[in-house]
């Protein structure tokens, strides 16, 4: 799918809003793979570093979606946007309703046996 606005996480997040939990993770994984492949094609280009940074941002997004681990170096606005995206996506996750720790505002879920 490769983001048309060169390596923009904000554009990706706008595209991901309203999607299900599994769709967001699948989209981020596909986008990160495409960015890494592009980096390999552009090895000596100045865009290679941007592509790698974008891939790493998407991997951090996947970790946040799955485990609630907040990416480092984000502004409070970006963290809030990720929390809203994760909360909405978890509500749309088929087959299960969100548990209270899935939607915690601290971004660090507490482990509880189910």
C-alpha cells in the first residue's frame, strides 16, 4: 500500500482510524515490510534512512497495539491519538469485548488471568 505522503505516520494513522484491531495490525505490518523493501532498493539514497525510520515507527505501533508498550519520543498528542486508535480498534475486535485493562489510559496494561 505504501503511504503516498512519504513516510508519514500521521497519514497512516488517519487511514487506520475506524478499522478493526486485526486490520490495523495487518496494515501496519504490510506497510512496514514495504518500507523495509524500499530501503533496501534505495541503499545509498537519502530516503533510505527515512524509510527505515518509518518502518521502525510502524513496528512500534504494532507493539503498542498488541502489548500496550508506548513508543518513545512521541508528543502527548501523538500518544493520545494512538490510545484512541487502539481503544476503538479493540472495541471492534471480533469475538471478544474489551477488558478494562485493554483500554487503560496509562498505556501500560496490567496483566490479569482470564
